[in-house]
C-alpha cells in the first residue's frame, strides 16, 4: 500500500472518530433535555437512562 493510500485511510478513520464523538455529544444533549423535561429525577439509580420519578 502506498503512502497516499495509508494517509487517506488515516484521514477516513479520523473522520469516523469525529462523527462518533459528535453522535455521543448529541446523545448527551438529548439526555440532558430529557432530564430537564422530567424535572425531579431520582439520580440514585446507577443507570443514567433509568428515570425513577420522585
């Protein structure tokens, strides 16, 4: 494999990693919005996606 192909592969991998990070950030934002919408949330549950309403 030539150097240009390796560089393109590395660039594609970096782009995929950036996209994964953007998706994780979007998911965190959706999580924060859900928490705001629910208001009082029991945070004692170890699963952040589990909402036990007070």
